[in-house]
C-alpha cells in the first residue's frame, strides 16, 4: 500500500464555501492539527498525530484555519501557528500534555515520522502540512502584489485589491518517477537506479523529475531518464500516484523499458546510476541502516513501491 494515499475524509467541497455551515463545524466536534515551520504536532513518543480540541486552540487566531474534511464524528482543521508567540505555543503544548497525562507533545517533520503512523491519520497529516505550506508561500497576489486573504475555508486565497480580486487555488507540482527495466544478454532482467550526492550514503532510488509545460507524462518519463542517465526508453506504463507535499508534489509512478543500456551521468543531475538485478536488491540494507553498502530508498516513498512491485514480478524467460 502506498503511504499518504488513504485520506478518507469528506472534503465537503461545496459546503465549505458556506461560512454559516463552516461555523457549525467548530465547537466540540472539531479536531485541530497544528503546523509550525512545516512540522506537525505529534504525541511525546511520535507514535501519533496530535488532534487537539476546540478548547485547546481557542486562543489562536483562526482567520487562516484550513478545513481538511469531516467524518461521521468530527470535522478536521489545520492551523499554522508558526507566527504565534512562543510562550503561547509552549503553554498550549504543556496544557495538552498535562491533559493527556503523557510526556510533552512535540513538533516533528512528517517525512521522518510518517512511516510509523496509522495510514489514515498520516494522510490527513500530510494534507494539513501541504495546505499550510501553500498558504505560507502565497501570501501575496501573483498579478498585482497585493496581500491575499484566505477564503473558502482555506482552499483559496483572494487578492484584497478591489481592482484585481484575483483568486488563487492550491497548486500541486506533477513529477514523474519511474522504474526502468531491461533484460540483458545474460537473460537477467535488471532495473536502473541512481543516487544524488545529498542522499544518505549508499541509498539508491528510481529516477524522477518534474513535468515540463506542454509535455505529456510519457514524454516527461523519457526525457528525464535520458537527461539523468543517458538511457533511452519506450513502453512507458503508468502504475500509481502518491501525494508528496514535501513541499507540494504529486508523484506519478511509471514503469518503462530501456532501449539502450549505456549509462552517462552528469553530476548536476545524479552522482551515480547503475543497473541492479533482483538478486542484487535482495542484498540491499534498509533506509536508515548504519551498515555500509547499498540501501533501499525510504519505505514511505513511491520509489520503494515501484521497486517492490518490480521485485515481485515473475522473471520471464
């Protein structure tokens, strides 16, 4: 199962535009996710997201609260408290921790904690993070430069300039990510993996890149593989997608067949790329291991999903 794809809340897309309806979602039935400097609030042991009550957050400014969705019992909101006074924030966390009778709750990066969480809540957590990031980076109108305000329960921003009134909606950057395979003359099928110099030592991943304007997804796959590794591909096949709001991407997963196998890597794209067999991958260590040698990519990534999908395919003669 792909991580962060289990967001089961009803987004109430039509209802959330009604301010009166939105007010009815506050109160005892509301649950609040706090974001601070792109980090989510978690329980003291980082085992679960903190879902706060209305009374826990009553002193925060809710003008930019973001409605995330609702289920049968609660309505969920995200609130970016990055600009709130530190003392006020610390008091809130202390009170919540005391009420729950646990250690101190803490802010942490969802990218590090996400794989530990129950998937439905993790999916809500990345949604909260992604929308708060979008608000933070779209505070001003892209047309006239006037300040924007949050509207439609946090799912749009409206320019305050009455002569402009441009409305901006959340954007997602499409990126293709692909497992490239080829059956070599020795009869063994291998996949192409690469690594960037900034990654943890030994980690190799499938290739990926952003989609250019005026480009199909299939064209983006072929272009990115050739740009990054000098390999030409065909038979591009879509497999799955994954929200990846770190900060604002949608990863579109593909499998492709290599027409050429010679690798040419330019250092500004990848540090290294290599062909690996299934037997090779069986010897890889896990992401985060201190052991030397090759390592698989992080378990919550679609890259890992693509690798595991290929590993489970039957070896064709």
